[in-house]
C-alpha cells in the first residue's frame, strides 16, 4: 500500500505523517485526530508538519497526563462508575464544575470548550453538565454555592494528581464569578445552603427550610443520591398533612384516631359495585376499624413530615430570645412598609357561639355541680379583626362562617354591606380562613381604602404564606409582612374582650 501511494509524489507528506502517527501510542493518536483533523486518513491536502507539531506541544494536556488520567479511570469498574460518582455528587461538588465554567479566566462560559471538564476526575458527562447550565430547575441548586465561592476553593477540589495541569500563577485565587442574569430566573422553589446568607447560621438555615413551604436546604456533606423512593399514596398523604396542619393552626390539634377516621370516611369504597382502591384494600378501610396497617402508615407519614404524636398540653413555643426576635421583626416591618399610607394589623380569632357555662342554678345544699351537656368548641365563626395604625381605627369585621364556597348562604350575604350591614360575611367549609377567602379579605381592604398604598401585617398561616397568596398580593399592589412564629398581635384579643 505504501509503495502504491508513493507512486504519486503528492502523497509523500501524507504518508510521512501517517508513519509518524503510527509510531505514537493509541492515546496520542486519539488526541491528534481530535485536535488536528488534517492528520485523518480522509485528508489528502498538503499540510505544514512543523505547524502541527508546534500546536501539539502547546496543547495544555500532555500525553503523559492523559495517560495517567485514563489509567485512573480504568481502575473504576464500568458498571459502578456512574453509581459511585455521577449520582452521588452533592450540589456543592457539582458547583465546582459550574464555577470553573463561569470563571472568565477558565471556562469563560464557553460551551464549546471542553477542557475545563478534564480538570475534574472523573469529569461529568457532557450531556449531564449541559443540563446543569441549561435547565431552569437546576439553577437554584448550584447558585447558592457558586455565588459565594472563591477560585482557591475550586483549585483545592481538583484531585492532586491533576492539579498541576492548571497553571495558577496568573490567576487571582480570591476571585469569584458573576452569575449571568439568565440563570436567575423566577422560581417558586427556593434553596438554602450554609453559605447562602452570611448572617444566618447553618442550624438556622436548616430550620428555615424545614418549617417553610417550597424551601429546601442543600447540604455540602451528606450525599444526595436521588430523591428516594417515590411516595406511594400521594393523594392520601396530601389529605392527611393538610388536615393535620389546618387543625394545628386553628388551635385545636387533631388526634391520631380522629385523623384515621377521617381517612376512612374519605377514601373507603361505599359503593360495593366499584372495585376498592389499592389504598382502601391495603389499609383495610372497609372493615369499620382502624387497622394496624393504617395506623402504621399514618405514624410514618406524620414522622416523615416532622409531626409528632404527643399528649395534651402542647402549646406554641415562645422563642427564648423573643425580645430580639420582636425587635428584628419590628425593624423589618418599619423598613419594608415605610411608604404605606394605610398600615393594617390583622389577626384571626374564633368566637364560640356556645361557650361553656361555669355557674349553674342548682338546689341549695348540692355538693357536686356539673352538666351532662358538653360544650361544642367548633360551633362558632372566625373573625378577622383589623386595626389601621395611622388613624387608630378598628375596621369593619370580616366574618367567616362554615358553609360551602359560593353556596346559597354565600350568595345571600354577598350584598350584606351594600344593604347597610357593617360586616363583610363569607362562607367556607373549614373554620379558619383558607386561601380563596384570604383573597376576598384583600379585596375587602382595597374596597375600604381605594387608591391608597396599603401595608398589611398578619400572621404566617399557611393560607397567607402560600405562593398563590403571595402572587395575589403582588398583583393587587399590597405591601405585606408576617409576624414571626411564637409572636402574636394583641389587638384582636383586646378588642374582643372589650
């Protein structure tokens, strides 16, 4: 074949190049073919051998370094490489690669430049890394780490056997990166890390993430392989947690037996013509009793969601540093709501229609006095007591009673204020205000103070802090702030006593 090719003098340089290529090892050949396509067998064009050799010498990654790199990779079994590295990287470790990619002196946000991946051993799969920097759902996971990261931290993360490949003489090890605006897209989910906020300790960040909806703490030490096994009964779990949370926020915590009975009433198959659901069959809901499997499932779901089963006398915990918390909240409220022309403090309270009597008319000389009629603590209504600060005025009451949304009673009392009534009366299935009724309360405030800059201070109930409610407040142009957990507004109780 060589003699045949040399019959044409124009092939001499190409044949010499192929002989030089054959003398190198397989790895050298791969690097040359990737970086210098003119050495391919398909290329018959003339070329400058000296220029090609100069480019090879200037290549940052030498053949020996790449050889050691692949020798290290060969020690990792192919079947376990993915399991042992790609899936067990924490987001702190993944953020090192993203930092390298964004740094102007390193990757410089060049998606075509693959060399920065070679500094990390083993490097992430290019398609995987592309997801980190292209999908919106991944941005909040690495941004908390990257925005506070320094170059020296990233250099230390590179394995020692590959660290010498990076020339740090001309680099500022204290430099960081500027995260482009395209990565800071709006999202309903927030992520916290130990370095997200300089004034927030790691313990506080973990607690905030645990107690707040839509907030997740990103750890830098515990390996997060996957999301874990998917929830088997998501609808039933959501119903369970919603009922428990609503009962706790109303001040009347639910018992374990009661929530089990509610699950039976909600998900058992009353119609015998239909086949029972898997949840009904496994939990034995049609047997008329609380089965062992149902009790165990309820206990595990509650423990997984940070709820505990306790005896009576549990009350809301007052922070030991409540004075400092109150002062901090006060300063935050004053700074945020400074531009308001109307400032409203609002708090819900439950008024019982049939309070238990403590004094009875009984025959003289009776030693034991009591009643066989139990008081019904749920017969009543919720009243949102609102006070306007600048005018020292109590606003008309916003009353919430038990009925269906937009039902007969709701339609009957919809024009109550228009017909001369002072209160605004609304109806919903539960006692305490839900999100649709909270929206009506916002509309009620706007009707009282049209064309005003309204500031609202109220408690951090789930119906007030959910994303749907936050979006509605911003849509209506209301400024708002929440009272921290463990603190209360006193005007509701004081006004009701009066």
